């Protein structure tokens, strides 16, 4: 299929490539003849032909001359670099859900949305082999928009949480690690990570096999405790899915980075390598969904919420995501690009903003009415009949007063019976289905995320205590 596509595109490229080769021959001839004007004209023709070829298919054009070992690949690459842009994916595709859709999910589910801005470039490796560069950034296959795949986010966050756990455990003195309280905390943290991401890589339910990273980190005794917990509470087979669901992130910019590897002996640069990247200050949206299943446990969800917030902040600002994170790539700014949101399917009135009072709009009534269907008593006799015009105008003057009486009399004779009937026939308002309880909090910096999650976790712990007391 791919071969057929490029064979088809090659037919469209013939004209542009021929012009490029003719212009190249013209440039060589002008150089031999030492004709400066011919060389300049040929250079312009080379640039135009290369630009036309890039508009049709840049990668085939470049790799064609790469295979022929021709220097014409260079103007093709230069033209491609100048026209390097990205397309925005239309919102109609809805690859990323709205926070409001959390209402359709089980209780205690939560959704986190972080609109970030890159502090360092983002690098990754696309699975496309037929490309002008050896190091293209990961892109959507249809729109060719730079992206972070949902699976990449899962791996980056999982790795950040593992490093946090390893850093905490290795930072303890050997004597402290042997204390029962610290051992229980290690297993509890490992269980939380397991609940979020599912079965660990290399994990075995058999008490005799200890192949995973955390098995070796904590030791066999703690590994056995973890295995027993998994068998008893999560899965007898050891295989289970996590509670976190990830969504892709699409960027609004694309650029090129130059990496120049140095010779270790001579400390001099070798051939510079051109790498496609997402540049500094490019924006994207990180979003995850947590779905709690099984028996409702507020304290468990509270712990998961806190550890997720800590992990997300560490991943985005410390450990990074994508390739070459050890060199500082894939880090975001603490200040968000726009307001971040955290929503949970739980009713926490203390964290909800006060709803503004909506005053009913007063009806626009004519001057002879005091309420809908109710005429001004000044037009009526004591027995409820309508006054004559002479009696109403006694003590009053002005042409407008007489006109007002005429309008009131007309309403009394023609529209009053209809208005009174409409008031009597009150149509009951349909009962609205109450929306599921949901609480939303916002934050403008990643450093504020921890405080927001602690507020929610505190109320969830309190609800757990109240339910036990009752």
C-alpha cells in the first residue's frame, strides 16, 4: 500500500525534479564559465523547483536524491525546513472529553485537565520510517499534528511515580527501612501505584518469582506482602486493569533542534544531527480520567487523588516526558497556559463557588395594569364594575389621561376574559431530572494542584468517618 502511494506520488514529482536537475546543470555550467548572473538565476530556479517538489511530497523528493547520493537533497531539505508547519485538529473530533461529561460516570470518578506550556523542547520518535529526517517527532497519522500518545503519558507518569517511590525508599537509613511502619508504607504506596496503572511489568503472582523492579527494590519479604494483597483484594490471577485512563495531547507548534555529538577523545563536534521537536512555549493539554470501580471507598479515592497529583506535578516539572528527559527535555512551566481544572463526581458544597442569585425579570406591563391579568383599581367602582369615562376623568386633566382610559376600557372589554382564563389554567412545570453531584476546583499553577487535591481529600476522609460513625 505504501509502495503504491509513493509510486503514484513519484509520477507527480517528475516535472519538479526535472526542473531541479536542469537548474542544477545550469548552475554548474555558470560556475565553470564564471558567469555570476547565470549562477544567481540558476540558484533561484533551484529554490523554486525544490519548493514545488516539497509541496507535493518532501520525503520522497529528499530520499530519491539521497539514494542517488546527489547534493540536490540539500535544497529539498532547506525548502522543507522553511515550510515546516503544523495543522490544528478540528474540535469536532473530540479526542479530548469535556469536564462536564464526568456526570455520566460512576461516583467518585475524577478528571484532571492541565493546559501547559513547554519550558524545554519535547522530543519523541515517530514510527514512520519513510521520512526526510532520521528523528521525526511523533505525529497523528491523519493530520500530521505533533502529539504525545496516551500510552506515552501512561508510561511517563508511571515512571515518575516509580522514581518518587524509589527516591523515598532509598533515602531512608537502612535501620529505618527495617521498621514495621516503613515497610507497611512501602507496600501501601506500591498498592496505590498498582491500583492506578494495573499489573506491573514482570510481576508474578507466584511467591517464588520476584522479577519486577519493585520486587528487587523492597526485597522479597515486602514483595510477598504485595503479592498476597493482590491475590486477596484485586485479582487472584495477578492480572488487573488500572483506574487511570489517559488521552493524547496535541501541540500547536513544531520546530527543529540541532544536536552535535562530540568525540570523547578530541572533544570536538562530529556531524550535527537535525531532530524534529516541539519547541519551547508550545502549548498542549494533559488530561487523565480516574474511574473508581467496586465498593465505594472514600479514603482510598482520596489517597489515589493525592498520589496522582504529586505524580503529575513531578512528571511535568521534574522528570519530564518524551525522549532525552535526562538531558532536561520535556519539562513544562509551573505557570499554566490557562486555568487548570479538577472535577470529581462527589458533592462537596464547601468547595463549590456560591451560585449567583437570579432575580426574576419583572414583566413589561402597560400603565393600566398592576399585574398580569389585573387592572389598576383606579379604573373600577367599589362594586368591581368599570367606571364611566366621566367619573374616571373627574379631577384629572390632560389628553394622555383620556387615552389611557380608552386603552384600559378596550382591555377590560376584549382581553380581560382571556387573561383571567389563562391565569386559572396554570400548566404545571415539568419536573427536571436532578444532575449528578459534581465538584470542580481550578488552579493557575502546577504548584497549586497539591493544595486543591488536599482540600478534596480532606472532605472525602471526613465523609468516610461520618459514614462509619452512623
